[in-house]
């Protein structure tokens, strides 16, 4: 009875031996060390960053050195005047407004600029010689860093200053101040906020007189 199972037992041993022989073949092992990143350092924008508005992509893009830094602006002679403590009078000056991220005078604002130049001339002619015209540049806070908006507001003030000088107002009688987006328009007792459309009144130049 046992002899009839002998062929089957031999066949099983052959099969098992064949399977066992496969163990001698070594599998390829990837010994290259894999790096696992648990943290990714991504640079994010902050108030010290500089930006330039990209009209194509409708967003602000990071700059390297194309915009003056906040520290440089604070060191300028014009901005250093900011803390002069005198009585300011807006007289009959008009507020001049700007388009979003623009510093050039809009065509519809030209009559206001010309009016302000005439008012400035009258103030200086009728004064006692110690009056100074102050041009305050402002920006909205709907986009861009604090440093960018500060630089933009300074450029807006400079544009008005240059127009005044070109029309005969003595350069030494004009001071400019960059306010950035820190002094929004007050409406119904509240600072004006919102998107760029809502904040259009914040993008402006204001004009005053210091009576020395």
C-alpha cells in the first residue's frame, strides 16, 4: 500500500526542491536613502516686501530693488518733515484723486490741480512769507505691502509738487509727506475700507498750508 505512494512522494520532493532553489536568487534592493521632508520653507509676503501691480494677471508681483524700501523713504528729507508740529489749514484746496496703482494725474482731475496751484499762489502772495504748502500723498490698502503703498503715496505727492513748481510756485515753499495707506478717508465716523473700488477715495493727494 505504501509503495503506491512512493512516486507521488518523489514528485513532491522534486517540486519542493525547485521552489526552494528560487530562494538563492537575490532580489534587487534599492539602497538609496530616501529623504522625507516634514517641513517646506516657503517664503511668504509680509509688510516689508515690495510689490508691483501686474495689470495682466491682476495681482501684485514681488520686486527686488525697483521700489524704494520703507527705510529709505523714512530717511528722505521730505518724509523727515512729517513730525513738524504746526497749524495746518486746507484753505480752498481740492482733493485730487488717482486711479488704482497709478501716480499720474487723471484728465478729470486736471481742473482741480490747476485750481490748487492758483490757491497756492494766492496764499503765498497774501501771506507774510512763512507759509508752506504741504502736499500729502495717500494710497488705499486694498492690495500691496505697507512699503509699496508708502512709496506709491510719495510718488503721488511728488507729481503734484512738480506740477506746482512747473507753474511757478517756489520749490522751497512746498513740502511733501507720504502717508501710505495709514490715513484713510473717514466717512460717517469710520475709516473707509473694502476692495479697490470701495477705496477709490483713499487714493488721493491732499493740500494744506502751514502758517509759520
